[in-house]
C-alpha cells in the first residue's frame, strides 16, 4: 500500500499519561488511540498487527484439531448463577438487565456458555474429544486500567475449551495446547516462560501462565536455572533460617515502638527474628496470619486457605486483641492462627497484646497453637524448592493462560456423556486463553529501542518500508514504483512511502514504525542503479542492484 493512502498519524512526543514503552510507541506510531479509560481504537496499522497475530493463532489452533466457533458476548445470568460465579466474581463483571428485567452479563470469559453448548450437544463418548475455540471480544470492568493496551476494559481474546472423557485425556489436550502456545509465541517473535499459576476465579486443579519478560509487566515470577518457574502468587522457596536465641517467654517494654523496623532497632534484634502478626477478617471469623518480620504476606496464598478476606481495622484490633495496632501477637489470642512455614521450629519476638509491650523467646506451636502453611511472598536469592539454587524474580506480562478445569463447570451445567457401557459420565474440561493485544505490546516492550518499535517479521504491519525520498522526481518515482510492484508480486507486504515530506521526517517515521526492512530510493539510487537496504533490528546495511533487489530483499526477509 501507499503511505498516502494509509491513515497513520504519527506523533513526535510521548502521550502525557503513558508510562509503558508499548503505550508510548503505539500511540506515537499512530496504531491506537484512547477513547476512554481502558477503551482503545485500533487504527489501520494496529489492526494489521492484530490480524497477523490472530492468523498465527488460528493456524496453530487448527493444527491441533481445534474448531473455530463464535459465542455471544451478551449472556443470561442464569448460567453464571448455576456455576456460582455470578456470586463469586465482584465488580469486575459488567452486569445489566434487558428490557424484560432479566439479569444479563457482558462476558469476561466463556466457560459457562461453552459448557451449556456441550451439555446440549455432546451425548456419547464417540463425540469426544472436542476442542472448540473463538477469537472474541471480552469485557472486564478493570478498577485501574493502565499501560495502554496491556490492561483494558474491552479486549480481544482467543479462548479455547477442551472436552474429554477423563483426566488422562485432558492431560493430552493440555499438552497439545502447551505445544501450540509455544509455537505461537515463537512465531510472534517474543521471549516467554511457562510458569505455574493460581487458577483463581477460573477454578480447577492445575493452571499455568505464559509470561513475557518485561519491565512493564504487572506480574512477577520466580525462576530457577533447573527449570522451576512459578508466579509469585504461589511460588515457594527455602529461606535461610537466622540464628535463634534461647527460648523462654519474657515480656519486655517497648513504648511507642510499633513497626518491625522500630522494634528491631529498639531491641537490637534482626527483623528475621520477629513475627509480623496481621489480623485478618475472613468470612468465618478473624484470623491471625503470621510471617517473619523480614517477609511479606502473599494474599493469594492466604486466600486459598481462608477465602476472601480483608485486613482488620484499628477498631477491630482493639476489640479482638485488646490492644492498639502494632502490639498484637499470637500469645493468648483467641482466634484462628496461621503461621508461615518459615516460623516452624524458630524462636521469635512478637506483640504482647498489651499496649507498649512485646514478648521475646516465643516458640510457635509450643507457646501458642497454630497451623503452619506457606503464606509468604517468595524473595529473590532464596533457595529453589527443587534444587536449592538461588531463585531470581522477574517482571513479566501475562500473554496466555491454561487451566485444567476438570468438572467445575460440566457438573453444575450438566455436561455429560454415555461411556462404552452406557453409563452416564461427566465431561472433563480444560480452558485456554491468549491475548493478541498483549502479544503485540510484549513485542514492543521487548524489542523496541530509542528510535521506536522493532517489529518481529511475522507480525509487522508491513515487511518493507520503501522510502521514496523525492516523489516529485520522475526517475526516482519510476524506480520506486517498479520495485514496489515487484515486491508486491513476490508476496512481500510493502508500504511505499510516497508522502511529500522531508527526508528527515520520513526516516524518523521509518524508525518509529519499525518495519523489519527499510529500502531507500533517492538520487543516488537512480544514478547507480541500486537501492540501499537497512535491517531495522540489527542496523545492518546492504546495497542491492535495482534489477535483483526484489529477490534479494525477499531472501533477506526470510533470513531474519
């Protein structure tokens, strides 16, 4: 296509509200525009990127035998009520009533609908296995949409669902998706990890996420050279034990000393020898969650044990513990107690449940009863649970997730089949999602440089930016037209930059837009019958004879 026929309004300056590199560059490159918080319009170049990513996804899903369908975004609340997610999901779900007063949902995912379909259509073991997928709009009322197209309220998602006769068959479908997803990310040119993850609202026994390393990522993963990889929401590690003092409960006065740092300094005790006591209000009553003073509570881990919860406020702490915040502790406190496993076998300092006092020499589960569980957040340089090597933590963008749902949805929605003996069995399911926009943003985050975007070949809006320096020059224009025609005939997607703008702006735009190859035709090209070729990712430069340039450029593209 010709640049004069494409709408791509480039900008020199970063948008004021943008923080993520992908947000800044995709706006500046004229690929997206923000309509409102979390709502984006994709302009022509942005649409081309999304179409290419979706085409790769379709090819790889089709390759594992998945079949594409399309399901409605607007759904009756009834099926969500049957699975319990109508009550479980909070304000993130868009809810409305139709003109008849019936409760409806704008779907954030499609497990309920796909299971409803399976319950009406699958009858026999002969109908299984099945994998159905769609590339469809989803809506989520994000509390804090940000980072451009990374965290939005409306987005495109590829979601697929497997239906099998049992757990072993589900494992096969799960592995096929892992292989397909790996090929998708490789073809899209991004680096990624597959990590263990928390199933969260999706439910099921097992889940993994595909994470693209990036400083813009809101997630964090723990990694080890042995292959261990997990989201910090459920990652485990082996922290070093500090040297413990002699046990023996002794109350000490700590006037106006409340925080871990203050108590540590006042008593000349390392933070790792303190118990951080956090009073939590759960559905079934108050819970005292305890971690070491040098550690942090991982909310998602505690959530899996006690369900939804919130921190107690100061008034609740006074009522339950009889003390001001900062002096609460486990001794003689009549509530459920959960201590992190790193407290087991140690000797610690904790609040005395008395204003201005702490106790020393406490031994968990000896001086007070408690449950032990992994409830802390993993830290960098702690030991890997598999091999003992030091873990590293890395910021990542979630670009896909997969879940072994089991019968979480098929059982309440009645998705069953008759086995070989004519006995009714419940269908076993898996759910698998990919965010095309997140792949695009991850590619920009990982590969961009100081001049602009550097698109991977397979998802670039165009493969070649053919820069005609002086469109008014008939000889240059004729040479550019000839090469443009040859490249298009060879199947090389080319943007002929025929805009009547300065050479500097044209080159700056080429850097910003980030197509894999820039080809320049100017006065020098016409004079010596050659074209200048620049590889955007490496900066390598080539000079090709005009007569063979189309073939040479095609070969160069294939090598990238």
